[in-house]
């Protein structure tokens, strides 16, 4: 049975040799973009289009036409490819519509090698867009899935390629349009359905005769080298560093680099879990089955894959419910529009039938959603116990055997995220290190719980900040992270006890106006010196008093105790500090800062807002769900934070 997808919904694929049929109603050009684990398309050589129709495992039409047939062999794709995006675009420079909103809704169908339809999706709701990602095929736990995307771009192919990370987006878009313009529009008759050819069939078949109905184009391409994802500056971030290579001290400036300096030069190992069990059921999840050069990186990618899958599955469920509701209203309106149905039992029967259809649709959508939730829950149950300390919750047994690490982690757990429809399932919220943005723990009332008074909320916010600081200290090697505290009125003394009692602070908490100014002046001077050293390529000449470790500044009860000069310095640290190893953690209620007017608005916007209590203020970048954030709390009565900080202090004393 064909799975009729709605936008955001995914469906597992039982075949790896596929044909994707596209019916657009007007001539369009079609192509395929190959992406890595993060969805990045790292250059023109990753895109199949009319000017370059053949890539390993992919073949697209050379022509602009209303009907397309794309051949895919997922098993023949380069190993680094984890996402396959099928895109459509309206040709430029020819008469006709210049936006999809003025054309019939394109229809896509995914077929197996025997011609059986596996899934279909109609791209409704398009308006000013002239290019669109219609479908995405992606690999999760060694199983390929197809997702209905419908992600349009009013800026056309340049905007679409740029959104996928192609640096030469404009040039590639121009080349695609030029290649499409050189071939006349040529429609494929709908009756010319045929199974997707195997790779051998592709290399052996002859090109279509002029004027004949187009079959799947033949190709026998040379096998190119596997493209490596370039970094933002064009260099390969995976090049191994030579032994003894000179490196700058950690935290001393420049653009934040998230790459691992000791990564091997070979591609990451492929996941080894089977795609399914002997009875055809999905394979039991395995921790660390995502792509990565280390188990830590695999787990990081797996967690964010779970986050994305939950977002998409929830979007599909909500869309299905909305569709069922709209169809119910339409059917009831149609029934009542007939005067014969307004009296007697016929009207009641029409309403009952409409409600029954609505319930059936919702039940089907919920059943599909529950299957996705069950798979994600099973995955969470095997992933959580395998997480390293930087990613693990405080209740994890990994903390009981804690030892100070010798290498910094690639990310840090800031809390957990969940959605209303899947409340029991929590996804770890991970942030890459070093922190590119400062953090702000809001001490005001949250939208989900306003029962606590302001004093208790401020205390809870400061406790959450201390727990975050403790985790940052714990996951960095000795001497590579330091914590400073500004507490102008001393109101955070009780919450700070784990840090002060175990000697984890670089200096006692600064209080009063003099203490505030002294700490801000010292850290501002550090930022200035490191920036100058980086610009002059002279990091080794920094004064001895400049601590090369990353610095975290916790500011309690902001902006109380801050004059205009102190506020200006704090804004400077928030803007310039992260690039040179100075990070900010504010504990504040934004409403308390209203008296400062717009002066502090740039500061708030530059920080990531966290809350000490659950709050639904975070949105995902795909479908914009409002996610409920919960801090990573310490179990009641547990001394795990103090025990960890005690180990950090012992290692520092050696």
C-alpha cells in the first residue's frame, strides 16, 4: 500500500534501488543534492542536475520537462552521503510561470524496482517559491527513510543551494539553469512507467532515439573520489595534525574552531547495526550508530538525529490532525448546505459519518506517531546510559566513576527537551563547545509555572547556573577552564556553596561596586590583549598574568549593582569574549532591567535564554515547534556535584 505523506512526515524504505517520479504540470528542471550527516552539500560535485546528470548511484533527466523520472541506487552512494535531497526549480529565461504558486501542485512518487509505489507526496501550499526541496531521503540506524519536505525558496536555486551550504551557490545555480536551457522541454508520457534499472542496466542501455519517449538516461560515469566536507574557510577540517605541530594555547582567540585536531584522515567508520531483524522488524537501536570519527561524535550526531526525527514526526502528526479537522468542517458544511439534510435523520447521519471519518484519520495518524515514538523511546533507552559525562544527566552512573578528563569534549548538555504529545520522551539538549554564545538563566516567572515567589525563583536560577558551571569545570582538563563570580549584593551565597566550599572558583565571589569593576576590568583587558596577540600572530608573547584557560563569568542578580560603565563592559564581553575564550553566564530577570530601556536589548538578544523551571520558549530550526526546556537537575539529596568538584580540586592540587 502506498504511504501518502504530508509535509514533514517520514516513511521507511524497504528498497535501496528506487525510481522517483515527478509530475509537475508545467516544465520544470529536477536534480538531486547529496548531503553529509549534517545535511551539508559541500560543493557542485555533490549535485546531479541537467548539466551533470550522473553521480554514483544517482541519475537525473537532462531536460526541462513536466514529467521526470530519477533513478537512485542508495547502496551505490559514496559512504559519506547520509542525505539525498530531490529538488525542483522553474526554468529562468523562458515564457511561463515564475512561481510554484501559479502552477499545479507538483506530485512525487517513490517506486521500488518492480514499479510498486512505496510513498507519494503532493507539494501543496507553495506560493512565491521558484525552487523547492520536494523530498529528502536520509539514513537513520542503517535504514533509509523518505521525508516529505516541501521546503521552498523564493530566491530560486541560488537560495536553495546556499541554504544547503554550497559556497558557490550562485555559480552552480547559473550553470544548472544554463544546462537546462540548452535542452528543449520534453514531456514523458505517463504510461511509460518501468521499473528502476539496476546499475548494470544503466551502463548497458542505449540513449533514447531523437523524438522518442524518454527512458531513464544511460550513464557509465567514472567513479570520483569521495568528496570531503570543507570547513568554512575552505580547508579540510579532518586533516590530521602532524606530531609536534605548533598549536596556540587553548582559549586564546581567533574564530571558534569546532574541529578535532587529532582526527584521522580517513572517513568515519560506517554504522554496523543491521537494518532489520530476521522477521522484518526494525533492528533494535544501538548507541553510537551515527556517523563520526569517535564514539563521542557518533553519540552527539545520534542525539541530534533523534531530536530532528521527533520534530518531523510531531509535525506530521499535527498536520494530519489539522487536515482531519479541516475535512470535518468541510463535510459538515456541505451536508448542511443541502436543505434536505437540515431536518430529519439524514443530517444527523451525515454529521456522524463526518465525525467517524475524522476519528479514523486521527487514529491512523496517532498509530503512526506512536510507532515513531516507540522507536525513539527504545533508542533513548540505549543511548542515555552510553553518554559520556559531558552529555549525561546528573543521575547517570557515569558520574560515580568520574575522573578528570585529559581532553575537552565537543559539546555540553544544557538540559532536556520534549514536546506535549511525547512528554515522557526527553531529548538531551547539547551545545557545541567552546560556547559561541553566552547563556542567560532567567530568574523571572516562567510561562508554565508562576507559583513561586521572586526570592525562590532567583535562588533556583542561581542554583541552575552553579550546576552548569560545575559541569563545565568537570568536563575540561585541569587548568583549561576557570570560573569567576560577580555577586554584587551577596544574594547568591547559599547557591554558590558547591563552588566555594570545594574551592572551585578562581577567586572569591566579587561583591560591591569595587569588586564588580575589578573583575570586569581584568576580563576586558584579557580580551583586548588576546585579540591584539591573535591579530599580530603573537600568542606566545602574551604577558604571564594572562590565563590561557577558558574563563566563565557568572553574574548574579543582573543588572543590580551595575552602573552604565559596568553594563558597557559586560556587553563588550558578551560580544567579543567567546572568540577569545571568555564566556558569560547571566542570572537575571529581564523585567527587572526594564529601567535601562533599550540599552540592554542587544545584550539579551546575544544570549541563549535558559530557565530554572520547565518553559516552552525554544523552537527547532525545521518546523518551529515550541519545545519545553527543562534544566539538567541534580537528584534530590544527591551530593554528585560536590563529589565531582572535589575530584577537580584534587587534580588541580597535584
